[in-house]
C-alpha cells in the first residue's frame, strides 16, 4: 500500500514554544488513520499545516508524492472541531459558495448538494440559516460541505461532536462508505471507542513528539501483556489456586458473567494458552477464556503515562 501523505520531520514553533518537534508520519492510501493525543499534544498544529492554514518552520509534507502546494487544497476536505460555517447565511447559499471555492462549478455543486441533502434527509434545510439549526444539524451541513467535492484526503477533527447516537452512526457509516470508494481519512478524536471501530492505522502524539505509529493490530501486539481473563466453576478452589501459583502470575479480576464462577487474570509467562487451558479443564468447568487484548484507550494511557 503506497502512502498518500508523508510528513517528514515537521517542526512548528510559536515563539519559544515547540508545538511539533520533528514529527514524521506516513498515511497509507485508502486507510482510516487515527491521529491521537491529549489536548495540546500538537495534533491541531499538524492538521493546520496539512491544510496550509499555517506553514511549518522545518521539514516538508508530500501529498501523493508531490511536495504540498496551494493547488492541493482542492484534493483535501477538512472538517475542523470548531465549525467554520457563517451563522447568518442560508444553508444552501453557503454550501454552494463553499463548493465553488473547492473548484466545483455551480451546476456540479448543485448536483452534489442535492445528492447529499437527499442522502442525509436534510432537503428541508436549504433556506434555513445556520443559526436556526441545532449543533447536530449544523454538523451534518459541515460534513456535506467537507466531502461533496470528492477529495482524496479527508480530515475529520472530532466528527461526532454534537451528534446523538443515531446520527453519529449515520456519519460513521458514511465515513466507511467514503473509504470504500477510495478516500483516505485522517480521524482525530478523543473517543477511543470510535478509533477501535473505524481506524486501521494510528499515530499518537504527546508533548509535540510522535510516540507511536503503525497498523492498529501491530500496535496492539506490541502492547499485549500475555494475560488471559479466565472464568472457572470448580469445587477445588484451593487446589486450583495452588497449581496456578506454581507456574503463573494470577490476580482476581471481574467481567460480566451469568455464572457464579471464579474470575481470574492469568499472566502466561513462558507457558502457552493451551497449557493453561488444559490445567483449568482438569480442575473444573471453564466458562470464560479470553486474551486480554489492550484497547486503544489502554495503549493511550500507558504510552502517555510512560
């Protein structure tokens, strides 16, 4: 898979403050790429540089193999966390204007807007002013003006902010459809459950530096603890615990279960999962056996804490 975006040793300073400290990232074509980090980490500074709102103080950015230039703006769609719609303008009038700024003719813009307004069931909003809409409604309009010129790179900063669960799912499905149709998506959010559902690659920036980057599955493998959550129903708890402590590190844990079972977290050490399972089966009825795979939230907290 080739890369649509290459960020090479980018530096950004504001006076004495360094917002980005020689950050390098590669965003594969067709990926949904999670850009993660605490507030103040440097994510927004990087996004603003990609959109050429500000310029880097060092390094360079390549879009599809070419050094980033003003002409590339038409190939990028950006939905900022702080929405940029004009509150006193009518929805349709504003959407047409913004579409033409992205290089569409008025005729093509109208075709695309009719398509998206029907798809998201917002046809009746054409003559409403933005200030008459709820935050979630305005979000839908912002989403439409971000994607309607069919950019090959989309950047969503907290795209689900302001949405109820139903509309959040609608936008989530549309993001997946855009990826299916060839778009690459950079997805910046604090909602780690959304990263789990949508992203196939992630990067973590903290205190202006890149800490982690890679395929989500590879990052999870790197942070796996080789522990298993175990549920077992046994008449010989004492014997089971004696045998387990001879070979494993164990701790009490908790998880949802319909059984009145003993719940343990077991670290394998140099043993295999099969060896652990065989021991458990000798001592009782196994009701739960699951590898404790780290979540994105676990990885985020561990990496930032370290």
